């Protein structure tokens, strides 16, 4: 993300306008109770004068009762007002934080693929969770400081000034000395807090990668390496947080020193006046109590400036996310999407990621209601075509259309409602099997659901699950096997009943038995739909209506299976390599052969490949 800097005024305006203003009346009531709580300290200080002068010095017993009752009343009022304002502020804090999280999630979900490539999940989780929590805690402290501590400070200083303005001036004589050091401390805290926020996001990203890649970490014995990486990051994070804490603590520390100097000046000057009888002990105790009570509010107000810099660092990152432009948007007056299996066309499409060209002036057509298969080496641009069709990205050149309508003229949710997608990574949520298939749809009848379960062969393993459709599938579907997860995704696609089907190597990660069952379900699913298939296993696409051979973002050849074999070329070479002597060669050697052809080398002679390759890869 870019290093955007916002002023404190801009951040406060955004926070107030979008998240706090709607709670204005509740906030006003909370501030009223804060004011009451703060004012009680002034009343307590003022009570010191009659307590000492009338009771302790003059010995007026009649004053004991009313002084005691007033003292109890002050503490009861303070307790009640304190509880009310804390409850109200906590309510506002939690609601505003929830609103901010929801807004952030909404904003990030409509961003395109490039945004999510630049901002990994751990980074975004840190922003939505930790940064919002930090802001909620700090703004509550800021409002408490403004509403309670500032008012309390004003009331207490008023009491002190009413006793002796000179004493009050002496007590505050050192405050101007704090201006420059405080400004430097605030700048230091904001910079360190910004570093800490970014390091926290990096730590979250590292954890996300570790837990998602735990199998590969174990298989490659990377436990110590990953632990060291995380340990080093953690130590850097700790150093940054400690430095930020130093800056946060510096301002209250300076207030302590300045307050000590002020009290010393008052004692030296005011003590002589008391000794000479110009001031009473009660007056001095009222002043000293009032100034003593200002000590904690003053320290908290000093700490707030540091806390605000911490919050400002988090707010900057969050506002930057909220201000990130959404590049993929729906038109104001969208064209209705087709309701029947449509024709798909890509005309002169080019797309690059940075300096890497993924699609190069590609033209491709998929006939309505037919199956079109895409084959080619990894990096040929096959999956990118799927991303273009679903408008996860837009091409830099060319036009993509469905039923003759450019995708940019369609409403994005309606466009994506045309597709059912089944990939080799069957994404399931940590919910029940039913919820993973239905995906929030409320108008699904039991009959429709059962038909989808039967057609996708989910019914085959459903009786083995303890709670049937109400069984939780675990994080990412970990409670199910690979074949079972694929069948669940196919059932989901059947239930969606969309006119277009996208299959991205849907059976490549399955064993032979699971592949057969899943392939049967896919064949049933593709009937009567415009289907695009990506596959390295040519056995799964021999029956396609058209096979498109791709290389380096271009269409190199296309036609039916028999026509491509008769013409020779890349497809014929691949087919011969995969099915020599009636045996299927592994996908790994298939890709190796394609890469040889990309470099202009001849494919390895089949007999030699059989003698050497099968020894390495098996049958």
C-alpha cells in the first residue's frame, strides 16, 4: 500500500462523520454524566475548607454532620455518573467498531484481483480486527479525556484560582516548557506506531501462510525455519512497540516533573503566607487538594496525545483502504443478462501483470450450449480467461462479451450469477454440509436439494456422516476427502442451475476411483450449458465439442479431438505422450514436454520416454 499521510483533522472528521455522529445523542448524555463525575472532584476539594477551618480548627461540632453528609453525597453522585457514562461509551465504542469492520469488509470484497494480490489475507485481517480494536479503545479514552478529565481540570483549576490566583499561576508555571518536547514526542509516537501496525500485519500474514501451508512445512521439515522467521519478526515488532511505549510515557512523565516544580513553588510562596496568617489552613488544604486532584486528569490528558498518535497510525491505514478506488463497477443502466446458455466471445484480448504478458491479442469463441476445452502449459492464460469472464479482472485491450453483450454493460452480481465454477481447489466453509451446498439460498426445496445430491453423488457418502447434511465440514472442508469435497461443490453448482459452467482441472487432484465418480457428475452437470473446461488430462476432454490449444496467451490451434490429432502439432504430441501404448503418462511429464516445445525443442521420443520416464513416475 502507498504511504498516504492524513492530518489529524482529516482523520477526526472522517471518524466523526461516518461512525460517531449517528450516536451523537447517546454521546451527549455520556458527556453530561462525565461532567457530573468530573465536577464532584471540585466539590470535594471545596469541602476541604469548611472541614479544616470550621471542624478541625474552630471545633464546630454542628458542622460535622452536614460536612459528612455532603461528603457521602459527592461520592454517591460520582459513582452513579461514572457507571452510566462508562456503559454508554462502551455501547458506542462497540457499535461504531462493528460498523467500521462491516464497512471495511464490504469495501475489500468489491475490490479486484490485483488488490487482493497486493494485500494478503493476514494483512487485511490485521486491519479489520486489530486496528479497529485499537481505534475503538483510543477514541473512548480521547472522549473520556475531553468529557471528564478536561472538565474536571477546568473545575479544579477554578477552585484553585478562587483561593489564590497567584498560587494557581505558580503551580502551572512550568507548563510552557512542555510544548516543544510534547510535539516531538507525538511525532515520534506516530512514526513508531505506524511501523508497529505494519509489522503486526506482516505477523498476521506469516501466521496465515504457516497454518494454510502446514502440510508442506511438515513434509519439507521447515518447522525450525518458519519458527525463526516468525521469531525475528516478533522481536522487531517488540522493539518497535517498546519504542512507541517510551514516547507514550514521556509526556505524562514530563507532566509529573512540571507538577512537582509547581507544587514546590506553591509551598515555598504559600507557606510563608500561612505562617504569617494571611491564609488559613483550610484555604491551603482546599487549594492543595484541588491541585492534587488535577494531577491525574492532567497526566491522562497528556497520555491521550500519545494515544491519539497510536490511533492515528491505525486510522491512516484504515482510511487508505476505504479510499482505495474500486476499479470494477457496474454501469448505471445495465443490460439484462441472458437466461439461456449463451455464446461467449473474446476478441483481441490482451492482459499483462506488470511486465508479464498473460494474454496476447487473444480471440476465442465458445458456442452456446456446447463444451469448449482449453489445453496448454501452465502460464498459457487459461485460468486468466475464467477471471475475465467473471469480471474478477478486466482486459487492458480487447472486448469480452456474453450473448453479444460486453461484460462492462452488465451488472456485476447478475453477470456472476450466470456462472457455476468447479475448480481443483474445492473451497468449503467451516459450516454444515447443507449450508455449503445451499450457500444462503432460502428458496431451495427438499426435492431440488435431493436431486442435486443424487446427481453429484453426494448421496453415496452422506449416510456415512454422523449428522448427515447437518455435519460440519471443518475449516476448508478438512473433515471430508478430496473427492467428497469436489462432489459437494458440484452439488452446489447443480443447485445454482446457471447457464454457464466453468471447470478448472476439477478432477486433477483425485484418485482414479474418485475421478470416475466426479467425472460422471461433471458430465451430468455440463448437459445443456455453455461449458468451458481447463484440463491437463486429455482423457477428460476428448468428447468436447471444441478443443482450444493455447500457448503464451495465444490460441495456437482449435478443433475437435480427431481433427487436432489428424493435423499433428502440440495437441497431437501431448496426446501421444499421455496415451502411448495405452498407458497414461503423468501430468508432470506432460508439462515438461510442453515446456520443451515452448523452447522450440523436439518432444522426447516416446520409446525413450517410456524406458526412462516410467521408471521415475510409474504407470
